[in-house]
C-alpha cells in the first residue's frame, strides 16, 4: 500500500539530475515522492493511468527547443494535469522567456539548482502547503 501523501513529476532526460533531485526529496520532502519521466509522452501516458494527480510538474528540457510553449499548453489542459502547478526549469535566466511562460500559465520559472542549498529551496517550494517561499 502506497502511503505517499503527494508526488511530484520531474520531466528530465538526464538521470544524474534525477538522482540529485531524488536526494533532495529524500532529505527535505520525505512525505512525498519524486517520479522521474525521461519524456513528455511517457509522463502523459503514465500519469493518465495513475489514480492520483501529481501535486507539481517540473519541466526540464524534455521537449524540443522552441516547442516549450506548445507542451506547456498541453500539460495545462491535459486531464492528468489540470490545475497542477507547472514549473519551468532552465539553466540560465532569460526575462523574455520567463514572462512568456508565466503569461502562458506556468506557475514559476526556476533556475536549475547547482547546490544543495538551491535544491533545498526548490524542493520546499514544491511541497504542498509550503510553497509560498520566495527564491
């Protein structure tokens, strides 16, 4: 029996990123679970079959460059993700991209964490009912 109170979907092609994030969840979000998806298609397929919706989606580079807006729209309108916060994770800040994603419905635009301190802040941001932290 799964007693996980919530789960977060990490969409990222890089398994090393998943290992780093998994450490963060095991350290600062033990009541939840991080699920890794190496493609957007796999996520949509498996999440649709899941009995529960993710509490958040972190989207990091699994969609082709230039198609981020279309995929964001797909996630926001898909039955498995409706009303689910979607966080765009990027390597470098770009104010135009940030504003565009926020205007299109993304919950936030986050810089990819490179330290334990940065990871802790983002993981805690993704925890339901603890998410109003400013980064």
